[in-house]
C-alpha cells in the first residue's frame, strides 16, 4: 500500500522566515496531494492541495510543489506569522476501484517564534 | 451546511470497559474514516466506511470496530479498553468517490484510567 513520509517532525522558525515541510510517497498512482493544518485543540482543515497535472500551486503566503518523478511534494510558507504555528499533515490520495484512498503523513509541528 | 459532528467530545472510561463514539458526516457525504491521534504519532488510520460497507482497515486490533448506518452516520466501538487507547479520535467525511477534500470533526477525547 501507499507509504507517506513527512519531515521534519518538528520545526521552529523566527517570525518572518520561511518554513518548508517535505513529504515523499511510494505509490505512483497517487495523484492528489492535500495539506491540512491543525491548530492546537482544533480539527485538521485543508489549507491547500495539488493535483498531479500541476507542478506548483500558490495561495498567498503558502505554496505547494510536486515532483512526480521523484515522488515528493513540499509545503512552503513564506513570511511566517505566529498564527502559522500548528501541526501540518500532508496526504497522498488516489482513486482505486472507483473510490478514494487517502494516506496521511505523520505530521510536522511548526512553531513560529515571535 | 452543517459540518462533521462527533459525540461525545470528552469521555473518561476505566480499563476493561467498552466505549462507542459517534460521527455524523456532512450531508451528502457517503464516506466516513476514523483516525486515532496521539502526541507524536500523527494520524493513525483505523477504518473507512462507504455506503455501510467497510472499504479499508488499518492495523489496529480487533477490539476496534465500527459500522455505518444507512444515513451515513458512523459509530466506532472499542472493547476491553486499555490505558494506551487514550487518544483523540477523529472522524473525517468525504464524498468518497474521486479525489476530494476530507472534512474532519472536532474529535472525541478519550481518557482511559
């Protein structure tokens, strides 16, 4: 089955710096890659996603890149702010037998230091 | 549109007891997945139901079981509770067909004492 590895497990950055979280996947059939943010005490929520026909997607201060050949994708947060502090999960998804199969990474705890 | 609702929000049980958690998905969503979240362990996949059928199952012992009803609401049951079962249990709903976003509930915080 699919295996998604996520690094680093924890990340501390100074406010205003950039943060990068990387994920690798094993199943070349995966073609949808969402990222979820979980603030302390709250539910995970989708912040950005990318499909395999696109190499990069940007939404204000966050961007995601995808390298299908190398089977890795990354989340980039620029000009970090304290409210970016949270746990971030990557996921790899595919449609198999007509239904969706999603595999999550183990999460990255991001701390933005004011 | 109402979000994913999980009940109860908090539970305290003693070892050996059993517990049932409930998840009501977003209207129109037919897929419900369950995850166990513990500090440092990320999201551990338990199982996924679609139209009352279990489609996927993670690597958890048989003490963990679930079901889904015709209205897509899902329940998860844990029997013979152990201290290590203390965790946040999250459910997520989605359409289940095609690559789509998963919507998470607030979770049920289970403490086993």
